[in-house]
C-alpha cells in the first residue's frame, strides 16, 4: 500500500472515530487526543492532515454529502415517477438505521457549530444543498417541477423530521415518521 493510500485509510478511520465521539459525547469532546485514542492512531500521525479540532470538524462534515449521494445513487430508478420512488428518496435521508442515525447526529451537531464557525459554513451549505437536491428529485418523481415554495416546504419538513427522529426515535416505532412523510407527500402530489 502506498503512503497516500495509508493516509487515506487512516483518515477514514479517524473520521469514523470523530463521528462516534460526536454522537456519543458531543462536539466539545472532539479533541485531537481523544480522537487519536478512539481511532487507535498516534497523535503525531494525525498532525499533518488533521492538525486541529477545526479541521477535524470540517472533515467530519465533508464526509456526509458523498454518503447521501451514494445512497441515493444506489436506489433503483423508477421510470414511472411514482410516490414510492419519492418515498424511497426521502427515506434515504432519515435516521432509520444505526449508520444513518450516526450520520444525522453528526450533521445536526456540526450544523449548530456552523452557526459560529465560518470554516464550517460552506461545507454545511454543500451538505444542505445535497439534502435539498434529494428533496427536489423526490418532487420531480411526483411531477412537481420548478415550485420553489414546495421545495422549501419539503426541505424544511425533512430537516424537522430528522431532528424529531433523533430525539424521539427511541421512544416509539418509526411508523409515525412514515405516516408524517406520507402526509407531506400527499400535499405535493396534489399539485
């Protein structure tokens, strides 16, 4: 394995460890020392590619958009533009399994940091833009095109649903989230 490949593998391991720390203990616990310990790497080996907490937060947030795009790209394409396709697209954004719950927890935590950290703002906008693109794609499968109000509404709805699932998901079955999503999709399919 080349040096560049070793660095890429180590960095992926470090980002995964950062996500676990953020989800388990919060952003403030994300120190370089704690991260190195969680990832099982030497602090000195991280100093070049992730020299500070700010860089680690940036890299942790940057890892989210490609994962969302990969999940959406893996969905089978529905040539008939069905509500089921819209539902599948939007469900790919929801924290309905351990992997997506971890991803959503990190996104919410780092979104709050982006309010006061200028370095996170452009990265947050990219991730948020990816979420918005998925919402637009879902609307297109319902035959809704160019309706900015509908897109804004769905985008905001999905953000709120993600937070509700994170905060209340353990209390009850995720069925309530599917019912809410279904009702929201019905409002858009009437256009």
